[in-house]
C-alpha cells in the first residue's frame, strides 16, 4: 500500500501512489461540480461515480409515480389518471359518468365475431365501459377478470392505455413475457408512452434482460424530463445489476494478467528497497534451469521496472517454485510469487503463497504485511489487523509495518491513528519518501492544511529529485483549486520522471495535469494530448484510459468514449473495478441506443441542458 489522497472504491484496497486519488477525481467529478449538467449529443447526463446517469436527483421519495409528459396526448390524460390509481391499488374517488357500470350484467357481450357488426361509436362506448369494469376488477385484485375485460375493450378499440392496463394485470401475476407483449403493443401506438416503458423495463428486469430494461427506463427518464426519482433510482439499480452480472460472467473466463507497469511499479515501491538475499546477487553464478537460478532471474527482471520485465519476473517466480530445491530461499520465493498473484487479482492463490511463506519463515515480516493487504482487499480488516500485530510481535522496529498499518487506518478513515503510524515509520527510517508524502496527505485529510503544506515544502527541500513529491503536492493544490500552482508541480514531476526513470516513467503526473487543464480551462485538446502521451508510454494504464473516456464524453463524442470505457473494463483487475468500468460502458452504450431508437429526443432535449437549474 502506498500514498493516496482518498480511499478508493470498495474492493480496490491494494492502493498504489495516485491511483485512488485519480479515480476519485475522475468518478466523483460531479460531486465537485454538483449541479453541472452536460447536454451531450442531445441527451442530458450527469457524470457520477455510478456512471453516466441520465437524470438529476431531486429527493428520496422512492414511491413517487412518473408524471405524464406535458406533450403527452391530451386524449389520454384522464385515462392515465384513472389507470394510475388502479395500478396503485387505490379506490377511485369518483367514476366517469359516461362509462359507469353498476353490475356485470350491464356489460355488453363482446367477442371477435360480434364486434364486427358494431358501429364506430358503439365500439368506442363499449370499450370505455369495459375498461372501467376492468379498472374495478383490478382494484379488487381480480386480475384474471380484469384481463378478460381489458381484452374485450381492445377488441372494440385497440388503445395503448388498454394494453398498458392489461400489462399491469400480468405484472401483478408475475407473467413477465405477457407484460412485455402488451407494453410493446402499447408502444407501437406511442413509442413515448412513459408508463408502458416503465412497465416493460420492470418486466425485462425480472426476465434478466438488464440491458433492455436499462434502455427502456433511460428513455422514460429522458421523455419525462428527468423529474421522477423512482425512475432515476431504477437507472442506478439496473446499471449496478447489469454490471455485477456481466462482471461475474467475465471473471469466470478472464485470464489472470498483470495490471499496467505504472500500477505494478507503484505497488512494489511502496515497500522499502532492500538488498537481495546473499547468494542471489547478479554476480552469483546460478544455473537458470534451477529454482535458485529462476529466482535470481526474476529478481533481476523485477528491478528493471518495465512491463515486459514484470511479466518475465512473474513467470520466473512461478518456475522457481516448480523446479524447487530452493532451500533457505523457499519462503522468499513464496512471498514473491504471492506478490504477483496478488497483482494479477488471484486472491486465493496469493493468500496461500503468503501463508506458506509465513509458515516457512515466521520472521519474514513482509509476508505478514502483504497478507494483511490481501485480507483488506477481500473485505477482512480484522484479519489484516491481526497480521500487523503478528508482524510487530516479530519485529517492532520494522518501519514498513507501521507504514502499511497506517494505510489500513487511512482507508478506514482513522486519520489520527494513521498519522501516528506514519510518523513512527518516519522515526524509524526518515529516508523513505512515501511516509512523508502520506503524512502530509493525512494532515490534509484531518483539516490541518497549513501543516500539510509545510510537510510538502520540507519534502521538496529534503527530496528535491523525487518526482512523487511534486505529483502529490500538486494533487493537494488542485484540490484547493490552485490550478496554476498545481500544474507547475505536475510539470516538475513530469520532467523529473523523464530524468530519473526514462525507461519506466510514471504517467500519473501527465494524467493529473490533463485533469487540471480540463477542470481549470476546459482545455480538452491539451488534456487529450497528455492522456494520449500517457497511453503511448503505458498502454495498459487504466487511469489514463478512464480519463480519456471521460474527456471524450464531456465533449459529446459518445461513440469514441464508449471504446475507452470498454477498454477500461478489459484492464480492470478486481471485480469492483470491473463493475465500475462496465457501468460506465453500459450507460454510454445505452445513451447511444436511446439516440438511435428515439431520434426525436435529441432535438427535444437540445436546449434542455441550458434550462436545467445549476
């Protein structure tokens, strides 16, 4: 675990420098610009942590019912009111005089043969009477009788309201396929019929057709002018359900792979550099076809800090344990293989390796720390705390233990405890830069802005050639909307990255500068160029991919944005990351589908964004 300004989403707690803070800035951008709504290609959207959401949240009333659009046909307004009362199982306050029926005996006998002989006016009159009787039966929960009556009304006069009312009966009986049939028939008459869209969305949801359900409820929200809270919440719920279902399917067949070189490098450097164990140095002559030789090969590759070398290291550590005969290095080999299993998201395998490492060498405290990190990622903070306590019992003077335990406190929001552990880590080893950086970040989270800024100024004085200092200092300045100063720090970080790590440059300062220019000047062109440069250096960097997707989305380049959201899903390492990426992608894809299916909505909403309260 290493520096981060804010804890990341649940399930992504193997934190690395900058990743969480950048994800927070990307996915929580709407919280920093609370009322800001963009009109993108004719569709008003809000960008939130849940994805691209097509509504403006107004209140907590989950039981509210969608209001008809102002442009709904007037001829359906009274019928809509009555059907709404019926759908809510409320008693009608009064009934229409022209369509009142007191007993079933007064209803006309209608079938396919008899309806042919009726005049147009008779059909209309009979349909109204049958519909009223259907409403009464519905209110009395006699759904099969109501279905019969609405079906006869449809024979007299096919009408979207009658189909939609009959769909409500099938809904009450959980006959979801029939709900889809009737609402689809209603929408054939009027493809902007909100109630039919909502009911069909609900039926698709029950049928497990989440993408179709999302399309219908999204269209409903847009037609209704984003006024209904219940529909808005349905969008969120369906996005989450779709993404979780899709993520599980993908993870069942997705091959394990290492994340970006930026991610791997940042995770590895969160541990203090230590010399290799005696006998594994470069000048030690070891046969590569032995376990020890592969261990040496893997360590050398890992120290190269470039993507192909990380893959080579992972393979070498695997082969080392397969070949065996590692002797005193066996615990160390399990530690290293477990580290890369963790980075690949192979949680159970990583835990097994780290536990084996501890069993073989209880004094290897780094294995306790890494297992604590894994337990935290798997949602077991109590087990993580136990691992830290066990590590301290073995070596209370190990500064890495205090640093990573501080990260545990930080993620849990226990900033005072985190501050103490960061300081202890510094007292034991003042030369580890990330303890200082994270101390400054924690002071910032505690509201001690002056102390935090002073800590970063001391860092610059004591570690003037470390790019991470300037990068994280810039993030805090950006959080204070000190844009010019923040960009200056990011520029310094970028130059130092070039100087000190030309072959393994950390791209996070480039992405931070991109976001700063976007937030400050809405300079999309330069922001895009910086993201493109980051992706040239590290094509697997998920943060760069997600940032590019958001930049394109803000400009209304929805189809291009979708490609990047889909790429972000491919790069996701954990289930939590995958759910988030799929949510963004599906919301964007739904936006495109709505525009294609309802072309009139684009022109209808083209001026809407400017009229929304900000």
